[in-house]
């Protein structure tokens, strides 16, 4: 028993216990040497007064085993309950969400017979840092954070995943034509890292047209890596158009711990009736077996499952009279997979796993330290909550605080330059960005920006925030306004 690999298992809510039972029976039949530690998560933990849905003691098990097989949970209605998924992801630093979206034509109905796409979504950064502010009566703000190490980790993970899984191409989606610094950094790092993988094709698409192409012609893509928000949306689109939301599993990979699950929820209305399809959780478990190095067992389980689907043994959710042979419940489906252990599919592509993707030390590595750049303060944007007049009036009045080497050079509203010049048609909200730059392009001292802020407040303005303007080795570290 001592050679067994420890994993942490949570049954979850709704259909969770049934699909977990089916999954574990199949894993056992594959001969996977696992040592299962059980923890409680979800509804009953929430209702026992734990607002994050997980008991403090459960973290110990996760830290010990480093592998978490998790069934879906029910998040109780009403406020005050924090998403367990987000908590686990953030606490354990699960930076990569990996979701294979495969069609099983002609055995499962889909418009995309040849689809076989893996979405690799950055899981920790972007707009999901959850840093939001209400700054004026009319304007809310959400901070979008993209970091160099965060982007390097996820992009390198995507290339390593492609290499290990014999994938030919990695595509990157961003919106860097608009978000030149944040998405621009992600794209730039993609180009840098792609050079380290000359054996793998690479390409970049602007996310809007890329998403349209993905929905229309998914067979044009192989592995697609994206920042968090685009990945969140498009991984659901990809799973849905594969025709099989109920069949998809996903992996959340961190440097120390990894979590594997189905992508669907706890389907409470189907609970306790031996109806649910265990395939999503099972395919999540297959990714887990690969991750912990049990590639032979992963292959056996995956191929027995493909053969079962191919043999027309289907649960109600994918049952279709024209292709299905037998409608079965959760338990009988698991029995059918176990009976086919050792068999391979005849029409569908058989699964082949070579090496543990998560076990590869290259995956998820950030690049080594770089030479530091010279960072210089060259100005400051001061944001005002103001609704007492026009842009022209604000520009003229605010120019009076120019002093001490700092000069008002531009005012923008919602990113559009409105002073000096500007267009009468531009709608202005109560949220103004006033840019002060050093007279003659000199370097600014932090104390100059502080005394500027003092003059602005003394003049009676409501300064709601400031944003320092830097150059890095002379390169501008801020964007210009539309029309500046
Ligand atoms: P859901 O995924 O549970 O169900 C959507 C639909 O798909 C339902 O019609 C359901 O019957 C069907 N379905 C889902 N999984 C199935 C399966 N394995 N076999 C057969 N049919 C299946 O989504 P929902 O109804 O929006 O959410 C239910 C609960 O699940 C909510 O409390 C939600 O918060 C939670 N949820 C949890 C997770 C998670 O733990 N990872 C993810 C999504 C939703």
C-alpha cells in the first residue's frame, strides 16, 4: 500500500456523490494505485457557518496530497457565500485552467465533427483580481492586472502541454490592438516564449475575430492560450460547441497543487436518481492520472470510456435514438466502462499519453530575472470627480494650479481627449483624467506630485485618485488618450 499515490477527494453536492462513486470505481478497475483521503466541501460546510465552503482542516490534506479530485458543489442562494472554486484557485495558486474540448462525432451530436481544441486559460490575473472601485456618482472602475511572471507561466505551460501531448500549434488570443500595455504584454511574451519552441507552430489572433473563427471552424485550432476573462468565456463556448458540456473535464494546475473536476455543476434536480453522466468528472480524473504520472492507467480508462461511448452505451443527456444503443444510469455506465477496460475505440481516436504534463519542471516556469530598467517619473494623472461645467472650463481653471515644474497638458474623459481642443459631440461623465507633465520633459520628484495634489485639493477639486506616469529605459509606460 505504501507505493499508492495519495489524492484528496471531495464528493460535493447534488449529483456529486454518484458521479464520484462511478469515477472512483472505474479508477480502481484500471489498477491505478491511489490512496484516497476524503474531505467535505460545499453546501453542508457553507450551511455549518463556513462562508468559503471548505473547512480549515481540509487545506492540510490538499497540501499533503497536492492532488484534488473534486465533484461539483451547490453554492447556497443568498449573499455572504464565497465561491469555493475561486477560493481554492487563489489560495493554492492554481494559475492554469486546462480544458480539452473534443467532439465525439458521430456518437454525440455536434456541428463540428473534427473539433479537438484545448483551451489553456490564465486563472489568477486580469480583471479577476477583483479590485474594483466606485469613484464618482456615475463611474465604477475595475483594475485589469497582467504581470510578466503570470503571463510567462501560463504561456510556457501551454507550449509544454502542446509538446508533451503531441499538439502541433499554440494560438494566443488577446485584444492588444486596444489594450496595448496589458494584452500587449501577454502577446509580447507569447512571441518571446514561442521562439523557445521552434517545433510547435504559433499564431496570434485578436480575440474578437479569433472567437468568431473558433465558434465557426474550431478544427483550425489546436491549443489556445488566453488571459483570464477571454479564457473564461471562450472555454465555455468551446465546450458547448463540441456538443458535450456534460462530457468535459478540466484541470486547474498550480506550482504545488492541482485540482481536477467536471466543468458542469451539481445538477440538483437530477440528484439521487442514478441518472447523471459521470463522464465529465471521469475525464477530469484522466487528466489527474496523467498529472501524477499514471499515464498507462490514464490511457486504459480513457480508451475504455471512448469505447463505451462508441458502443452506444449512453446516459440520458447524450442519448439519441439514431446513434445510441442503450440508455443507462450512472452505475450501469460505470459498469460498461469497467467491462471495456483494456479495449480501445475503433472509430474515435484512441488516447495516448506519454509523460506527466504537470510533472514537467519546465511547465509553468517564469523566465529568470532580467536586467533592471531605469524607471523615471515624468508626470502624473490626477482623476477628478467634477460635474460643474465643460471641459474647456475645467482646463482653463485647472491650468491655474500649474507650478513647481508641473503643467496641465491634457484632460480626457472616459479615455477621450477633451482638452485642449476636443469635440463638442463627446459625452463627458463626472470622471475626468487630468494629465500633468514635467515642464520641458524633465524628471519629476514624487514630492512635486504630492504638492500638486495639495494645490488641486486647496483649489476646491475632488481628487479621487492619481496615477504616476513613468518611463522605463526611456520607453513610455502609459497610454495616450484617444485623440491626444
Ligand atoms: P449544472 O451544470 O449543474 O446543470 C445544467 C444542466 O445540465 C441541467 O439541466 C443538468 O441537469 C444538466 N447536467 C449537468 N451535469 C450533468 C451530468 N453530469 N449528467 C447529466 N446532466 C447534467 O448547472 P446549474 O443548474 O446552473 O447549477 C447547479 C448548481 O451547481 C449551482 O448551485 C451552481 O452554483 C453549481 N455549480 C458548481 C460548479 C462546480 O462546483 N464546479 C460549476 C457550475 C455550477
